[in-house]
C-alpha cells in the first residue's frame, strides 16, 4: 500500500495501539495480554507446512492489517450507500469480515453469544463470549470489546425475555451514541425476540445481508493473496486425498483426508460432506457414507472448505478409483462436464450481465441429463453473491447484475444421465480481471491418474 492509503492504515493501527487499554475490557493479566498479542492464533500465522509450500509456489502472503482496513472501508461504504447509521452482525462470517476476529465460528452460528457493530463512520464494537475478549486484541479495526449478552434459550432458559431486554437496552444506547440522527440499523440475523425489541424502541431495521454481500463481492489485493494461499493449501490436500484413496476404503475414510489436510494447513472447517462413489454419484448431493469404494468407481467430491485466512476454496473433482481406465460412458460424461466448464468460463468477462451469463451458458439437455443447482456463484469467505441460476429457473429465482473485476466466481458442472449410471462433478474457482477469468485452482480435471 502506498500514499494516502498507507498513511491512513498506519494512523489507524497507531490509534488502535494507543487506545487498547482504554477501550478493551477484561483481564489485564500477563496471560490475557499474551493471548491477545503474541499468543493469538492469527498473529502466530499459518505456520508449517504452509509457509514452505507457499514459498515454493512463489506465493505472497497477505498484508493482514491492510486487508482488515480494506474490508472495514467496504462495509462503511455500503452503509453509506444504503443510508444506514450502522450495522449489527451476528453471522460469524460477517463478523470475521468486519473485524478479522474469530471465536467458535460454528458454535456461534446457532448461539447468539457473539456479535459486532459497525457504524457508518467506521467505529467497531465486538461483543464476545464470556472471558474471551482477548480474541480481538490483534485487530486494529476493533475499537471496543464488550462481554456479550447472549440471547438464546440455551443460554438463558425461561429468563430469556428479561435478558433480551438487557441486550436491547445496550444496543439502543450504542445506536443513540454512534448513529444519531440516523438510527436506521442494518441487521444480518437476530436470535430470540431481537427484531421485535428493536422495533419497540422505534428502530427501523434493514436487511444487513444486502449490505454485507455487496461489501464482500469485490475482493481487495490482499484478500486475493489470502485466497491464492488458501487454494494452494486446498489443492495440496486434494492431491493427498486422491493418492490415498484406494478401493476398499469407505467414502468417509477418503473424506477424512480432506479434513485432516485442511486443519494441518491452517484451514478452519468444511461446510458439507459431499463425497460420493459409484452409483451414489447420481443424483448429486449425497453425503459421504459407509459405502466401500470399488475399483473402477467414479469418486466425486466438492471441497466446500473454509481454508487458510478464512478464505473459502470451492473446488470439485471426479476421478476413477483404482489403477483402471475410465469406461466409455464415464469418459463421455466427463467430456460433457469439462466442455461445460471450459465454455462457461469464457463468458466471465467484465461488463457481462448476469442475465447474459445465464442464457448464454452451455447447459446439457435438461431432459436427458441431471444438472447442478446453479451455473456460477460468488465465493469469498463462503458461497457469496451472486448466484447464477440455470435458464429454466430464471423466472422464479434469477436476478440481474454485472460482472466486475475483483469478483471471484466458481464455475459449476454436474452431468449425469436421468436414465441411470454414474455422475461427474467438476468445479473451478476464478478471479475476474480486466481481461476475463483467471483460474485460481490448478489441478487437472482428468478422470484418470
């Protein structure tokens, strides 16, 4: 970063460092301070084997403070665009985007025990789970940390109405302090009676996912560096999976290689369990099972993993199990799926509308072949806006927009005959540049080793 952006980032980091003791609440012991700084998992970095593997691949590491600043500025810009005074975030992926802080990401998806607030002028508050305020100490964009008032029946039992009132009073106080006179509040998702309580206070609540998806759709330079690292880690793990998968193993045993490699390479979780073999590849979306893979079976999987730096890698491959050549039918299906990916990738050019993308894409005859649920979708921290439906679904679910440089799209393909047999699932991940789509994943789409 250079010039004004570099100066603004340096000033923001200095302000964070000088004000930490004032704004951050919690234990001030040596253990607390260490956990918030040199002992913090994000400050410790991805470690090995990532660093050696990424260096060998010629990859640059992201500048995380710069990435945090870029993301905060994206959120602020969208709040101003949609005329909100602030946004309240419970979805852990949105909290991660706005703050680059994490805590029990899957657990807090269904327990309202961690949330964040961003004002339209960029003030950031995180309410964190009991005794974990230190987990935000690494991030210069976080101005203030408070203990969360969890609003769920699990946490509060029959006292939830009383505790929810306590929660709304604090949120209302924040709104009045940081948003006046514009008290319009965007919210992504609320637990318990939150919507009604805010309405009772006279707060106009808007759809926060619109704000966050629009913010997240254009990736910054350091986000792309982070994604390249995450994709390389994912691809390296995919190769381990493929080399380790032998006939006689169950689908779950094979799937476990992806989990192990993802965690070893600084990944976080996998959103699905989409690995199937042989007859279970058609129809698609069957999750990994106890079925034993047979020699000559097609094995298809979709990574759907949240990898290093919290960046998603959404890549699909299909291969033949065992040291066997694909059959004519397997090769035919694979040829159609590969052509679909190659043809549709060429359409990912800046300025093309989502409607054009929908109706100009290659789609195998829907009367003969089963297909995937979409043709393309955005990807960043997870599956993101936009979702490009098939032509047949346009009237029900389609919406228009424009492809822009900085967006990241996956290109989807699933091909299986409706009259039976196996299926082939392929998917690549691409960055939209001024010149079109640049493929971020790199392993071959071949069926055979």
